């Protein structure tokens, strides 16, 4: 460097890789300074004590051209530390990767006064070299010389991949705990997790993370699936996907099925209801726990009977089997099954269905659990006495509420009120004895809030079955009168009078007998 020595006292050279700048005193108009790398800047200490950069006139002459072969520098036997930095930069720029490359990088990193960032840069170059070009049989010594702290994600990923390649699983896991278990491609992590599970299937958090990671990338075997079946928890979608994969792989999924069923019933995600049905059907056919089966049919019975939702056919199959096997199940399951049958009366042509329906109907009526849909069984089943000739008004709501029905029949001027009874199924019911052509207007009071919406009932049903009650006979008389069929009316009235007389004679209270 040539400058006016009368104005310049010294030159400051700052290499970007060094912590501190170097100062070179001017002994004349010329001075030799090291500028081996492009990452350098200069300033001048002037005779007036001011440090200047751009206002000093100077010339630079390169006295050593960049060699075509880096080994030519050895002829000069230069001890200047900057030459080590130049060698590392030169190899990197020229893509020189051979057996000498690691030692060149390491020597540059050991230059006294280089920055922490430069050491990390050289470290990343070393790791890249080992990953792409190193062919040694072991990696232990090379690994011990590397920096492990403060790595960027890409460098950490490369180092972990090298360790996995050389089977240094313990060291790889140490780095994973620092930088993350999912920064390495799933294909390479699959090999690692299989190794870990082969050594031990005990539950550990890192195994949870890695199994989920490889599974999400569609990589798994029996070991991975067995571990996840016992330990994994995830979204409805992921749990089903695990269940399906494990099932297809022939892994024992009984416990997983129970967890999936329980989770689906808790989340109540309607988008996965069909999946719930599939899981439960498979689980039930392979021998289900009574507790899980009861929970499933109770859940579905509630959806069907209270919420009016369509539910799986397996629900009603299980209810029927449990009832026949005398396994205690919630009453709502019986009410739901019976209602399902009432929607397809032809089912009662099957002797076993008819027999079960009659028993359940008798049992519910004995418990005073009576619903309006029982009318559909007229002429097919024997309707118990307390369900004959009654109209049941039903309200579905919070069982903890107090529900009052306000109603008036025909031309009544005032509303009558009554507290509705909440039965074992959580349904509020109120029974009315109505005659043919009776009209009912009613609404509800729930707690302190009145539902102003009014509902209407016109009673125009006639019982065509054989088990007719007193009200049915009266209704037939009223219907004949409305049709002006006096001949039929007379016969019906005579029949009613005879039956009434005979009944009174046969069933005389004991204290009134002579």
C-alpha cells in the first residue's frame, strides 16, 4: 500500500473474521499489509490523530497472485495467520474437497483472535464436508472435534444425519434433544426409532414424538404401530388413521378401539360418526367389554331418542342382545329400541322381535314410562292397561328444569296447568284422556320462562286392534255419531252398556259384597 507518509501514520486492517483490527505503522510511503481475503476493510490513522477512510489517497498493488493450486503457497512458508483463513476460503470457493480439506478448515478455526461466528461458519463447512464427502469407517474422532452448541437448524440436521449414518444413536439423540426430533427427514428417523424400540418399548416422550412423526409421513412397521397403539393420543382423524393402519397390519387393537370409541363419544364430532360405527362394530364382533358396549348404546340411544338423530344399526342389535342376555342396560336403550321397531311395524312379523318388543313394552309400562308412539302397536302387541286410551305429550329438555304444561281442551276458557314428570329417560311427559274430535291447545313454562309458542292436537284416532279399552268404545260411538251412522251407533252403545254392566257385576269391591 502506498500513501503520503506525511499525512498517514498507520493503517488499520479489519478482517471480518477477526475480533480485533490489526494496526500497521507506516515507515515510509510504502507498507505491506495482509489482504488475503475479500472480507477486509481499511482505515488510516492520520498524523493529526483523526481516523479517516475515504478522504485519504492511496494505491494498492497485489504482490502475490491467487495461485491455481493452493499447495503452491507452501513454497513461501508464510507464517502470517491470515493465510490460514485464505486457504479455508479458497477451498470453499473452488469446491476443493479432499482428505486435506478438514485440516485446512480446522487450522483456520484455530487462528487466534477469530470471531465466534467464524468458528461456527467453519464448523458448518466441516459438517457439510463430512456429510457429503467423508468416507471414513468411523466418525468418533471427527465428531469430538466439532462444535455442538449454537448450531443453526440446517447444520444440526446435517450433523444428526451423519451420526445416524454411522450408528452413533446416543450422540444423535443428545443433539435431537437440543435441536428437535423432527428436523431430519422422516425416512432417516424411521431407522432410528426402530432401533430405539427394538432396544426398549418402554414409554418415553421422545419415542412418542418420533413415532408420531414417522407415522404422519406414512412410515411404520409392527414395532411402531404396537408402541403407538399403547401410547398415542391424537385428534379423532389421527386416532382413526392409527386404528385403521394397525388393524390392517394385524396388530392387537382392542385397547386402542376402546380409547377411540371413548374419545369419539366425548368429542361428538359428527364428521367421524361413520368411523365410530366402523370401530365399534369391529370391536364388538371381536368381544367387547360390557362397560364400553353399554356406553356406546346409551350414547347412541340418547342421540336417537332425545336428539332425533339417525344412528347405526349396530346400536339396536346390541340393545336386543343385551336385553335377551339379561345384561342390565339403561332404560333409554329399551325406549329407543322399541321406538325404532315402532317405525317399522313389519319387524314384528319376526317372532323373536315381537316377543322382545312385548316384554320391553310391558317392562316400560310397569315403570310408568309411557310414550305416545306406543299407539303404533295397537292391534299388534298387547298394550298394558295404563297405556291404553291415553295421549302422551312429550317435552325434551334439560332434566334439571321444572317444566309446566299449560293446556285447555275444546272450548275451555282458562288454561289448566300441571307439572310434567321427568322419567328415567330424561323426557318430560303428561298424559291426557281424550275423546274423538277433542282439540287441545298447549304451551310450556320452563323454569320462570314461558314458551309462548302454542301447539295443537286434534284427537281423531280410532283403535283398530283387539285390545280396546273403555275410552276406545266411547270414541267409536262418537265417531259413528259424527258420521250420522245411527244403526252402528245404537249397536255400539248397546255393547258398551252390556260390557259396563257385566264388568260392574264381576268386579264388585269386597266391602260392597252382600
